[in-house]
């Protein structure tokens, strides 16, 4: 862990340049707008260590799986989000010497991410080998107002010389992915044009026929006044177009290049429209101008913060952490396109391929349920509904009935290339069923069940019913050969969480079937005929529910994580010698698998999701047993433990775990921020406050709150959208709850019922 960035409520500040930490900074300083995203790379050339990344939502490549052996059912490819046309680049020459801070003396370096207004600024002073001293500053943003547009303002001021400044803004399609199975270039050039003040480049993926067109225009200012270049030229190379503008300026004069960019894809427009749409967007951006363009962008961000900011007083470190997480969640997914989902790294890196995992259903959905109109969360569920046929194909490949949703996907087809994850970590099926329950329970939208949910629930249940094993000797149903959420155990029998969520899914599916049968008889008959639903299989599901086996450690009074967990040597994390953590960086995989150490919440994941089933003593025993054995080396782990610690009254523990999840990437806890941020776990940070410290639950269509104030905080407040209402909760020595918008509603505070009236404050 390293606290590298300055603490600030709204800013992420890097106050000096450390080349060894540059990749971490690039991840942290990433920008996105739901349509595209970029890492915090430099505009000018940088020959030092860097992970250059520009990503376009929904654009991916099926990288062929290559292994020395093959097994039936193994996925043919691993889908990866592609590094696409680099549109931020501006080559800068000072008296014909190219600016490259890896080769210069740099001082007063500052890189600042403004989370409140959604832009990145950088400034520094550089002395090159000719002893020319130059002040450089730049500012860029990806528009939240028009997601096709980005803009950069790049400023150069000579400090001790007169001379020639040359800018070469470019579009570069000669990009590669660092994280791929083997060296391969993924793009073909389709079209390019370069004129004095308009360039565009169209690239096509070698597979899938995705096309991206980027266009750019520029303008020059000297001392704030628009000027023409002293000399203009164009550069055209393979997969590359650029303008080159030269100007003679004097010591102390400032010259600014403003680069306007547009990016469109054939996911949104026909191939023959791409150039036209890109030109229209970039022309409009330049016409509006940088200042008005960024003002419109800032207005969108201010509205978003009105809707989902969490304010913490008295703890700047915690405040910065939660805003950092909310900021990146809002950059990654806007909900405007139901074909899109949320990759674990978002637009910040290549790891995990940018694909969809179960993280969306288990972690992200609660954030979007409470911070945006319900249609946004509904789109996340419809994404899975639209992939149901592919999920059925995935199950069939394994010789099983029903639907097995993929562990990793872009289009519904499984594309993960590790067997123990792909076909053993089947608990993700249950997370999708739970997300349907969570959505309906929170929104009250029961129509979703008849329109979409019942088919998904039935097919998932059919998978579970076919995947279980019946043990005649014990008269129990078991699930063998699985990997639970704790990926530090592979191919285990009867993972408690997997068995629990499988049986729960069957039970919930039956309840939904009964509800639709009772309330929508015609629809029930139509769906039953469509999917072949019959009473015999429902009877079988009930038998599995009644006879499901759950491991139990009698000596400890806790649920057994899996059948063989207590066969392992029991060592607590605190007793590990210094230098062993993180174990995934220091131990062999063999040693990890044989250890008792837990990567992330597993039993506790189930207790969190099905909390109402267990009394407080049961929850306490399991937490006290498993948390000391958990290394939290998954980004998805600390938030779940934090929420349960809140419930148990372990306030200091809850706060420590919150801080770990909130600053996981900012402080590089697990030494892995360099390859991208942990976007999906960021939703867990929000959950830690709202569901943990705030105690928010929805039970029997009513909103329940049980907040407490962490010792380090003077006050905190959050807003939630609930059934067309906006409710603000402020926690201090008192509790203030305000119905900001919507019809009157009742809420429960510490199990006491109160009524909220719009714009009236309930203070307890």
C-alpha cells in the first residue's frame, strides 16, 4: 500500500512525476463517458514505461484460445476489449527537438483529476538537452454532454528562449493490446483523409467487422488570440493521419493548440454513415468552442453529483475515496445502451478483457438501482435476458440442461480461458437470479417477472437441477467439482455458497411461477407452452430444495466453506510472517490452494445476500471465524465484510474495511492498480456506506434504515432513488431524512415507522 496522491475532497493530485509509478497514475487518471474511455496517458511522446489505452464501448476481439491440450466444452476464444484509435496524441517539437519528458529534466510536475467536473489537467516545466526551459500545461475531457466528442487544450510557453514550436496533432490506428495470448495486430485500415484542418481515420477489426471512425480539427491561439499557423503541412502514413503546424514565438508568449475530436462506431451508425457522422460531430464541437463545450460537460457532471454524491465531513481521506469510486462508476456506464454492460476494469485497462462478469449482478446493480432511474438497472437485466439462448448453448456444451450464464462474455458466449473458473465457478448463475429478485424487490416492478424474468429463472433452475448429484447414502443432493467465490480453492465439493444460492434460486423460481400463474393465467399458459414448463420438474426442484446438503463445522458452530475446508492447516492472516502478503504475489498457486486462506467473501457472501435467514449469533460466529482467515486479495471482498461488520456493531472493523475498499486503487492496496482500476468493486464502496453504515434494506416493499456514525466522521449524507422518490439521509448526532422529490412515503428508522412528506425534514 502506498499513499501517493494528495488527499482532497474533489481532486486526485499527483504532485511530482515518478516514472516507476506512472502506470498506476495512468489508471487512476482515466477518463470515460460511457461511449469511450482513455487512460491517463500523456498527449506528447513519452518513451518511458506506459500502458497506452483508448477504448470504445462494445468493440472487442475474439482472441483465439491457444493451449497445449483441449477438453470438450472449452471456449474457443477469449474476448478482449480492444485498444483502439489513439486520438489524444499531439507530438510537440521545441526548435525541432521532440518533447519527451523521459529524456528531459522535469520540475513542478502536476497531474490533477478533477472529479467534480470530469476533466484531467497536467502541467510541468521541462529543460531539454539544448537548455531550453519550457512551461507546458494541458487540459482534456471526454464529453458527457455529447459522448461522441472529446477536446484537448495544450499550452506551451518558452521561459528562456525565442524559437519555433511545432504541434502535430494526430490520429493513430497503429495500436496493439499488451494483454493478449500472442502478438497479433487487430485492425485494418479502411479509410483516411488529411487536410489542413480536418483529418479522419476509419479502422476495422480483423474479426467481427467492428468499425471506428475518429475525426479531428484544431485551432491555434497565441496569448489568448486566435492565429493562423506560420506553416501548415499534413502527414499521411499507414493507419495514421496528422496535421503539422509551426509557429515562431518569443520568450514568455503562450501558444495553445486546441484539438477537437469525434469518435463514432458502426455499433451506432451504418458503415457508410461513419465519416459523415464523425465530421458532423467534430465540426459542431469546434463551432461550439472549447469553453462552451466543457461548460456543457460540467453541467452534466454537476447534475450527476446532485443525484448520487455522498458527503462525508471530518475525514478527507474517506471523502476522496467514495467520490473517486462514484466518479469512475458514472464514467463507465450510463445505461443508455442495453447492449452494454460493465467490465471489471471499465475504460481503464485491458485486464479481464473488458468483458461482463457476475460482478455486475452482485455488486453494481445495487448502486444503479439507488442512484438512477430504474430503467438503467433494468437494462442490465435485459442484457442478460437477451443472452439467454447463448446461456442455453453454454450449458448444452457441458451436456447439461437449462442455461449456464458465462463467467466472462461480450455476446453471451463463454469466453474465459481458465477451466477452473469457466466451468467450476457456476455460482454466477445464482447471482443473475438474485439480481432479478433484487431489482423487483427494490423497484416493485413485478411486470418484469412475466415479461422477462420467468424464462431466465426457469432455465437457470433447470441447470441447477441437472448439475446436482444425489447421494443415496446420505439422502442429500450435492454439487461437486466447483469453485466458489473464493478462487483460492478449486474443484471442491459442496461449496456452501454455491449450494445455498442454487437451492434459493429453485425456491425463488417456484414462487415466481406461482405468482404468474395466480395473477396472469393467460401469460403463464403461453410461457409454459413456450418453454415446456411442467409440474414434474417443479416437484423435482422442491425435492432438491428439501434435501440440499450444506457443509457445517460443528466444532466451530459455522457453515463449512466446503467439505474439505477443515482438512487444511488453520492459520490466521495475522500470524503470517511479514512479507508474505499479498500471497498471490509471493506464493505458488499450489501453496495457495492447499492453504486455508480465503481470497474474498464466500460464506459471508451468502450471509450478506440472505441475511434475513440467520440470527445475529449465527452471523457473528461465521464472521469471527472467516474474516481472520480472509486476505481480501479480491477487490470484491472488503465491502461485504464491512457491511456485515456494521450489522454486528464492529464499527472500527467496518470503517477499516470500508477505507480499504474505498482506496483500493488510490493507495494500490493489492499492488495491481497499474493494469487498470477495479470498477465493479467500486460499487461495493458505495454499498459499504449506504447498506453498511446507513443500514439500508428493502423488506416487504418498505424502506428500512439503521444508520450509525463512524468515529472518524463528523457527519455523512447520501441520497437514494426509491420507487420514483429521491430521499436524502443525513447522519450526525441526529438523523435527518428528507423526501426531496416524490409522493409521501413511509420509512422505517431503527424498525420504527415514520412518514415522509415532500420537502419536510424528519429529524430524530
